[in-house]
C-alpha cells in the first residue's frame, strides 16, 4: 500500500471519507446478527487492539482478543509484552493458535473474514444455505475481469456451485471467478484439517493448504455468489480507483452503506454542485474555499481559495494551499501541499 501503509496497519487505512477498511467486515457482522468476533492478529497489533477497544467493543458486538482477553487501552502495552505467542506465518497457524477460543461443543460453524475488503453483505442467507447443504465449507465468490484474476484466489465450480478447483493467484487464469475471502467452515471439519495439516510440511494458510486439502478429500464445498459491490484493496492504485467509483454515478456504495467511525458526530454529504464543489464526497468538518471535483475529502481537510483538487482522495487533516493543483492523487493525513502540482501520485 506504499505510503498509505506507513505507520499504520492496512485494516486501519481510511476509506470513503468516514471509516476504515476493517469497519466493513465488522459492520457486516453486526448487521448480520453476529454478536461476537474473535480478532486474529500479530503484526503491530497494539494499534489495532486500541482501535477496536475504543470504537467497536460494546457497540452491539463483543470483540474477543483470544489470549489477550480482558485487555484494556490502559493495559494494552503491558499485556502484549508479557503474553507469549509463537510466530504465525499464515491464517492457518493463526486459527490453530487460537483454537481454544474458537472451537467448543456449542460451536457449529466458523466464519472466517479478512479485514481489508470493501463491501456490504448480510451473512445470514449464506449461512442458512451452508447448513441446508450440510457443507463442510461454503465460500463467497464473484465474477471479475479475467485479466485481474491473477491478483486473487481463482475458483472453478461444477453443477450446483460445487467447488472443483482453487488456485491462489494463478499465473494463467482459466476462469473469471474469484474467492471473496468470506468462508464458512463446519467447525469440526476445520479443526480436523488444521490438526492434520499442521503435523506435516505446510504453508500455514487457509487458501494454500486447508481448502486444497478439503477439495482433494472430496469434501462438500460450495460457492455462494456475491452479486453486489465487493473490492479487495490491495494497492494504492486500486485504492484510488475504488474512490473514483465511489463518486461516480451511480456510486458503488451510498453514504448510508459506509460505516461512520471517523468523526461520527460530523455529518457527511454528497455534493453534486455547490460553490467550488462538484461531484464530491465531503463533510461539515471540511473547509473548501477553492475547487474540488470528483474527489473524496476526509475530515479536517482544508483547500485554499486558489487551490484545485480533481479526481483525488484527500485524507484527514491535509491542507492544499496556494496555487496548488492536485489531480488523480492521494494526499496523506496531515500533509501540506503548497504551490505544488501533484499529478497521478498514488505511491
């Protein structure tokens, strides 16, 4: 994610003028009636735990922190320094390490999600079909342009959406269907495969180990099609493109569909044309004295009287002053641009 990821975790990258990437998965869980979520994290996790405790814990949903359960913002650094946990090289090992907090006699299914995908989705119909089919695994999938499939996990299905093949980031894609990183496992099956696979050489990954092993064993694995908007934000270029689509007509997501965790007290609005604003997502905490077109302006942004912003994303607290021209670019949090011309700057 280039400079977007400097000093912060990818799930905490701001999105849409009013939230972070992780807020989509959490909002989907809450709105689907899921009242408890377990965080699997390791890299620089103090930052993420602080955010979840402050913005999400107790907001209609319990966040479980596995070996750190009971952690508070005040005790976070101390607990993380004293609790030993082995290094994890993939999602498989993360699930295995947290097995005591996942599996139990009352746990029937396990929903595994990523924290960096942009989409709104109700998981309940998918879960209902998963149980109706008595599936060992149900995975979400979506059709995309064939040339982009190599960036994702490619999936191929047979009759009745039965999964036949799964290839992680194929060099030469043969299908236009990709895994949306939403997976519902039968809990007993998942635990069994994790246990068996971890005894031998493996890559400790769900996509590269667990799912292929389940296919090879002939398990009942089905797909569930995602018809709505879904985006995997893997690069700064894709991040900028996603925001371009957000201010298009019609937008990929409405303001009501975007979680509102960044300054929720300040209203956001879509401006078709008013003053110096055209086709721009902005808010009452933004001061635009110049011009902004087809852009997303985050809270605290200031655009001076002579400055022009087009087709860009301006992150919280940034200032664009003087005779600056910003086009097709990402301006980072708190960055000051004065009498400069930024053109197609995403890295």
